[in-house]
C-alpha cells in the first residue's frame, strides 16, 4: 500500500472512530438533560468541597466569614460541575440554593442564571429533629417548582443532611442526585452522579 493510500485509510479510520465516540458521548449526554426537562425529575446537589464539619460556634447566615466555606478546590469543583452539566446538554436551569454561603457560592459557580434562596434547602444540622419537617417542606417546594419550570432543569444546591433525609443515603461534596419524584414531590427513584 502506498503512503498516500495509508494516510487516506488512517484519516478515514480516525473519522469513523471519532464519529463513534461522539455518538456515544451524545447518547449519554442526552439522558441527563432529557430527564431534567421532564416535570418529574429534579437534580439535588450537595455543595462543593468545604473542609470541616458543621459551622463554627456563633456563625451567622448574614456573614460568610463566620461560616464554613468552600476552599480553592471547592470553587474549582463547582465550576467543573457546571461545565460538566453543560457538556451533558443541561443548557438552561432554574437554580435554587440554601442560605449558607457554601451552597450559594456553589450554585453561582455552576454558571446558570443567578440562584434563588430557598428556605427548604437550608441545613438542619444544628437540630436534626427538624429533618422530617424540613423534608416535607422540600417535597412541597419540588412539587410546586416542577409545575412551573417548563423544560428547564431544576437544580437544588443543599447540604448532606437534607439529601440524606430526602433519599436515605449520604453523598459526597459536589455529588448530584437525579431524583424522579411523584406529583407531591416524594422520591420514587434516584441515580447518583459523582462529582466530575
């Protein structure tokens, strides 16, 4: 085989392999975005990496300096998650966040429209007895928002205690939970997407 023919064959083979790879990426990419366009799916996300547990004594929600916050890795992680979501085809999203600065900053760095504070996403880590009540409020909020969102994704940035109460399992910093819910916002099934 001549050099010219070999080069043509290699170009053709690369084009075929790239085409197969792109088809597989697009097929996988559309699954998440397609489900999030539906009125029975929501994406819950634990805030990005914020080293430590809980918040310092005497913290206030009005002053980020008094709270446990994202570190440099957490900020990079939040941006990476936003880029990953967009690569999955999630182009438009309604983003809601807990009032804690680590959640707000995570939500902002995803790169969608400005996140909106939602009280049902607030942590109850300081009083775990509030878990069941908080979960009922969260379900009610999800049910309401899914009726309003049209085909935009609904993304909720919250805390591990809220997610554990909602789905019965802990997730890591920046992990996402694709939840299928009933019309009342109750969890029916879920899939965890580890932080990219």
